[in-house]
């Protein structure tokens, strides 16, 4: 069983410049961003976030990191991969006890119960969080760049260790890609699910299959949208099951 970090490294080795994630923010009143992230750039984001977790926040196998970011968002994708690179447990359930919270809302009740908090500004060009943060909260936008572009885990998770907690369900490292109906190798797939647990697994599934994801946040992913044809979308990852269905507009 390849670990998530091995899957990402293999994807980079196959074609470092190929897009891994293309993100559209269609939220009403939002910035209307389109961001394209190559596999190499994604690995850099993952490495920096993993170094922040391991070196800055003492996260290791057995630690629990709650990531409270929206799906399908590119920042949730690299933070999930970073948690798995360290070998910790990624939880997306707010009721779970966590050693570290990664959130876009550092003033939430959940954040008040966590000693270690990382505040994430969602806009791509943010240089700081944009609001005053309480003492001890890491400002991702201001601080993440200081961490190294390469990452080496101090320890590795075991296959039977819990990799993901979502919707009350626990998924081991060995089963992260289990029970996801396959997408064709090399697929360019539209991913629009708001189910965060499904989302992070679909991204990993596409990387494992030498594919890439087009993400749309804040609006239904309509098959007739001309952007998807321009993006070369071949499949749509079902929002409920992860099943890949053919994109008929090609």
C-alpha cells in the first residue's frame, strides 16, 4: 500500500508540471478566483505545511489534527496531504478531540478549546490572515513560507493507524483508497462535492491514478458549463459516491 506522500511523490516524478488541482471559487460575492497548481507546486505546499506541523507544532503519528476548511478547496487538499505526510490522524469532525486545529475561523468555539491553532486565509494572494489573532495562533499566510520546501517525516504511520475521521467513520491508512469506484488512469475530473472526507479521498485517488482535479466551490458543477470543456474535463466525480461518470460535453 503506497502512503499518501508516496502517491504525491510518484505523481511529481511522472510529470511535475502537469496540473494537480485547478480551483474555481464561485461563491456568491467571493473573489471569483481561478488557481492552477502543478504537482510540483502542490508538493511544495504540502512540504511546508507538513514541516509546520512536525517542527512547529510537534505533530507526529498518534497526533490528531482537525482541519476545518471548506470543500472542495485547494487549501483543504494540501493540509490533508500534509497531515498524512506526518503520519497523523486527519479529523474533519468538529466534536473530535484534536491536538491542532487548522481553520479559517480562529475565533470559533472550537478554536477556543485548542491550544494549537493555525489560522488560514482562504484567498490565494493573502499575505497575512487579515485580522488580529490571539497570542499563539499561527498565521499561515505570514509564516508558512519560512518552512522548508522539502519534507522528511521523523516517523511513519502504520497501515492500521487511523488516517481519516469523517462523519463518525474512521478510515485507516491502508483503506484510504478502498471502496472508491475507480476513475480512469490519467483522468481530468471535475470534483464538486462538499463532503470533505470524500473530497480529500477523491483528490488522493486522482493523484494515485496519474490524474488531476478541477475543483469548483460555491455553486453546482453543471455539466454544460463551457469552462469544463476548456479545462479538458473528461469525467465528473460523483458528489455522493466518488463514482466517475463520463463528461458528455467533450
